[in-house]
C-alpha cells in the first residue's frame, strides 16, 4: 500500500464517479520531447517522465526550465498569460500610455496609437517606452533625417525657433570682421 500511495495517480478502493482527464498531474514539468526550447512549454500531462524535474506551478516551471525564452511561448500558454504591454484596448489615436516603434512604415517612427492602427494585434513582445523621445532615441537614433523625432508633438530643433529680424534682438554677441577700413 505504501508504494501505491507514492504514485502520481494511486489506485483507490472505490471507482471514481466519472472519468477524469487523461492523467492530469498536480505538478508541472517541461515538455522537452515535443518541442524545441524556443517554443517549449510546461505541461502537467501524466505520466511524469523518469528523471524529469517537476514544479508545483506552471509559472515556476516556466521560470526554471524556460527562463529567458525570447518567444515567451511558455508563459503565453498560461490560462491568463502575463503581458508586457497595457491590457486595455484603446481605439482612439494617441491613447496608449506607452510609446512603441513602428518599423514597417516609411523610415520608422514611434507612436502611442492603438496597435491595430499599424497592423498589430497587441504589443506583446514589443519594447515600449514611457515617452516619445525615449522611444525614438532607443529605436531610431540612427536616422539622419530625424524623422521619428519630427513626429513628436513638440519636436526638438537644431536651430533657434525664432529668427531675429531687427538689429540688437539676438541673445548672443559675435565679432563683425572685415567691415570698413579699420
């Protein structure tokens, strides 16, 4: 009886009332047989393979067996998977609280428009930034045209924004050379 009690699904003295799912375990383990590490997930289907590490939760299994997985395949298999982006679904342009890069349109730019406006179903797996300028610097600093920065509500400039039109109106002094004979 002691050996039976150590089994994942030990036999009972009475039959179960209804059939249960095919050998569902109370522990989670990495499914190394059916996928590559990049697309790997944790499962709780029985029987537990011999020598395989088992974890109390699906989250713990993903963290230990697939930590650093860039595809996020393991955590996306959760019943309520975590996201890297806001979970609200804004429908008006400029309503997100974060900015994200859009690479496939023109030179590329950053926006806080709803993802659907740019052909995306969500922002899962996309790097986001708190400000428009931070996003442009992070993703499009290489642009010689400065296009990303030019899309900002108040874009930075490389020159004064007000042209001096009257003598003595500049805030800087400079020498005047070769004027007159002296």
